C-alpha cells in the first residue's frame, strides 16, 4: 500500500487576508508566494504521491481550481459543492467515491510548506498506521506559543511509528499556549489527515451518520461533466443540490476526530504556515534592519516593524511602527499588527454596509480570462479585458448597452451578427445594442483589449447568453 490519493480541500472564504483575498477570490487562489497561488503550490507538493488528485471546491470556483491544476501540470476530479458545509461533508464526499482500501490524504489548499520533499516523506510515514485501520493526522512541531492554532497532545508510541492522539486542544490563550509548550508533547493541529476511505466512512457512520447519509444521497444524484477544452484533463462531479444543502455543517475535528478512539499522529518538523493572517504573510518576506518587510513597491522611512504589500503603486510608510499596510486597486487596509486576527470582523462590517469590496475585486477572474473595471461614469464604463489563448466569451447580446472594442495586444476573432472577422493590435470594432456577438482568442498569447460600454444600464446582469463553452447559457 504505497500509493496515496491526494484530496485537496479548496473551500474557505479567506476573509482574514482581506482586501487581497475576498469571497469571490479566496486566499488559496491568490498568487502569494513566488507568483504562485497556495493551491498551485499544494498541487505541486502532492505530485508523486501516487493517485490522481481530487479537489473538493465550490461550484463558483471550479475554473479557478481547474486553472491551478493546469498550471501545476496535473489532471484530476473536482467534487463541486453547491453550498459550503465544512470539512466533514467535504471529506465524506471524497471517501464515498473512493474504493474502501484506497488511501486518501486530505490537505487544505491554503498551507505554505516550502520543503515539499520533507512533506511527502512525512506523509508516507503514516502509511503503516493507515494500513492498520487508524486515521492519521500530522501535527507541526511548534516553534512558538501560538494562539492561532489548535494543539494535539501526543500519547503512547505505537509499533507502526506513530503515536496515539491523547487529546485535541482548542486554540488557547497566550498563557495556556506558553504552558502547553513548556509541558511538551504537543503539536500544532495542521488539519492534514491520512486514512483508508473505508475507515473514514466507518468513523463517520459511527460519529456523524447524518452527515454521511446526506453526502451519500447527494452523490447518488450526482452529475458528471467533462468540460473538455474549457478545462482540459478535468472532470466535474456535481452532487445533488437539495440533498447536500440538507447536510449539517461541521468540521471533521468536531464531527469525528475528537470522538474517535483510533486516531494517530505523526510530527512534521519542516517549516509550515497556514497563512492565516497578514502577520503570517509578512513573515514570508525577509526583514530589513528595522524589521520592516516589503512586498512590491513599498518604501519606509523612520519606520519599524511595518509590513507593506503594494504590488500596484508606490506606498510610503513614514514614522510608522507595528503596522500592516495592504494596498489594492480598490481598497486599502491599515492595521496594527496585533489586530491582524480581527480583519475578518472588518469584512463583516463592510458586508453589513453593503460594500461591494467586501466580496469582489475590481479585477474579476472569469473562466476565459479576466476583466478590470478601469473607469465608470454616467452612461459609460471602461474595462480592460484579457482572454486566454484559445478561449472564448459566450455568444451573447445586451438589451441596454453598446460596446466599442480596441485590441491592444494579440489577435481577436470577432463574431458580430453574421460576420466573423479578425482584429489585430490597434484595430477596433463596434457592437450595437441588441447585436449578437462573441469574442475569441485564436492566438497563442493572451489577448488584451479595451472595452468602452455606453448606454442607459451597464450592469453585469444585462447579458443574454445564447451559447457558452463554460455551461452558463
């Protein structure tokens, strides 16, 4: 039993990294490390463990996950949750679809583990315990008394090289975290699990039978789609919405792990972070002599222990201390470093005030590429649009707006009514109100264009899709 099937848990809204991470584009998809997303790095890390990867993700994020698979050079199956129901349901879906003796490795999509080989080696150390019917979790050897993580107390040593889990401990306060570290035999709970599919199903049947039953019913009514050129090498599996919506939402820790007697733990001694706050992101950047950390176009003067994330324009911190400064095109966060864990409360406040920036970026990712709303005014809107090589927007029309397209890079194939023609750089065209049209990139480089919309209503819901590669028509 040497083959391991990785199951990547891609849920989560990532509100603690607002404004860079938002509900429409959570942190696992954001290029945070070396221009790669945490999901892509996770997929690269599990490569070579054996089985074809399975990703459990939200329906709305399916093409983001498919794109990460492509960038990581992997193929796989996407289990698409119609609604979020936490990790117990996500893991149940994957376990029910697998063969009972198949060894599944459940990994969150948003961890940063630089030493991929050390990670794979540690995961394989759990195979003997998993073969013996244990659910194996992997705890990180703590480097400081963190209050941001739960802890695992290690119990007796086992013959298979693991140790029995003696206790799962909730996130402690500072005094308790210090005490735990001094007592020893504790690890940070990383939320990584290894088990035979049948063993996990049996544990769910014992401790959370209602969750398992809902997921089983949802899979019985599941539909499978092969998106083909829209997402090469990927299968979409859609559980039945009504059955899955009826499922109780609970984490696997509460639903199973804290109750189940057969849980073992193996320490991971490498560098690890769940990148769960802006302080954790700051720690990924090297400090200067004054402990300032800079990503992008940040500048400091007479500043100490200040982190600046400024990928788009110069941001200057003068005379600051212990600050986080996060700049994006449509929102800025300035926070004391000891308030980093409260960013999610800021997002809740913005949601209550109906601020669109709580959930959406100005630059919006689409299956075919992206668009960036550059400017808007009375009866007009200007967008930059990027289309991937070989990709197409839907065949569509608008009831309330006309569009002017100007190609600035690449080649565009334009469908306008019964006409089909090519536009090169510096060429333009006009799409009248009500005209059926489509934009396609026939080239091998990204197509970039400027779109100027004009009309009485410019909302995104003024799109009548007639035909669509991505199933949205």
